C-alpha cells in the first residue's frame, strides 16, 4: 500500500472531530425544528427565517448547513437510500434479486423513532409540494445508482456493461413499487399498512 493510500485509510478511520460533531448536531436540530414547523404550518408557509430564528441561527448561517429549504426536508431521503443499499448488501447471497430488494425496503421502518403519523405527514408533504416532488424524484435516481451494483452482482452481471439493462430495470421497478405503495398509503390515510401495500405492488410484477 502506498503512503498516500495509508494516509487516506487513516483519515477515513478517524472518528469525527469536534467541529464535525457540532456541525452534525446543528444540522439535526435544524431538521427537527423545520419538520415540526412544516407539519404545523405547511412547507410553503414556513419560511427559512422562521426556522433559523427557532434554532438560534442567522439566515446566512442556516444556508451554510443547507443550500435550500428543500434540502432540509430531503436530507432524510439520502440517509434512507444508504440504509436500503446496506440492507440489500446484507441479504442472503442466494436470495433472488427481486425478493432481496423487497426485503431491503424493510430497513426504512427499522430504528425509526418517528410515529406512523409523522411519517404519513412527511410523505404527504413530499407528494403535495411540487418542488419537493421533483427533488424527491432526483433523490430516488440516486437510490437506484446505489442499488444497481448489488443487483448486478446477484444477477451475475457486469455492472459496467451498458448493454445489460436488467439491473437498472429491476432497481427502478422496485423503487417505482415503493413510490406507488407510499402514494396509496397516504391516499388511504394509513388505514392499510405500508408493507402490505408494498407487497401488493411488488407481487404484481413478479
């Protein structure tokens, strides 16, 4: 291993410093306060100045943590994509790709300290706010990129083969089913469990 590689490896293994931990704490507080205000007042009626004031930051300082108001909402989606990808990689090696994708979505409900009502309100906000819907779609494309290599591995495919569309097709279809289930869950106001709706969607494409 080269000296530069060893240095990079040590940097990656180092625990976050005080500045990084403080930054993460502030970001988490901004997200918590913003989501409460969004739920109480609606996304469009909540201003960046309101969020900044409640957290004790200036408007300029808040924008150093988040580029846009939409980013405050969507930061959780980035975390969800990584959770799904990690769960997919951890599934049994002999499990079929479609079943592994379905089971990887279970990670979204694990270790979540929010109530179903909060999740329902969050999804409703995503679906009813045009600017968030567009950014949500962009985030899901990022999820797809995270899932494709593991799907390709399970198919015995070369992830670099641009002519082999199977991995992308399976990942995109699974995410479309997740989106359809989430839309139905909001529409029925949570009366049917989300996993049940997801099973129905994905079973239709088996």
